[in-house]
């Protein structure tokens, strides 16, 4: 059996506490923040291992870090949505009485006028 009992218990305790803290924190964070933090966790582990334990990351680990950080930067970049125009170049004109697609609020409100839902 590799490792001593106190060493094994210390590693088990750190795993349990780490996942306990993650489980407690995730419901309190917005989904976007929580998912980014979970992706950054292996990167932080690699950095801490290098700083505290003197480990040298392998080239494939450094490639993984670059991919994770690139993905996080891509996910965190502001996303510009063009406002949907009812009519415009390349779009056919609306027929009278029709609403633009995506007008969900009026669609939901209008659906209440149709009576009770069939069973």
C-alpha cells in the first residue's frame, strides 16, 4: 500500500472539503460565474503545484492551460446581438396583423385568450 495512513487521510480530507466548498458555493453564484470557476480549477491546481511543490508542468499540461484560458476568455467576451428588425434588407415585409418573430411576451399574453387548455 503506497503512502501512510495520515497522508492518505489528509488527501481524502482535502478532497472532501474541496468538493464540499464547491457544493456550497455553486448555488450562491450565477451559473456563468460558477461554470467559469469550475473550468479554471485545474489551471489553479497546476499553478499551485508549480509554486508550492516546485513541479514543472509538461508541454501538454501547458497546452491544456492555454486551451482552458482561451475558452474562458471567449466565454467571457461580450456578445453583441443585432436587434431583430421587423423589416429590413433580406427580410420579407410583414403581412398586416402579424408580429415579428420573437415577440414572446405578446404571444404568451395572447395565448390566455384561447380558453382553457385541452386535457
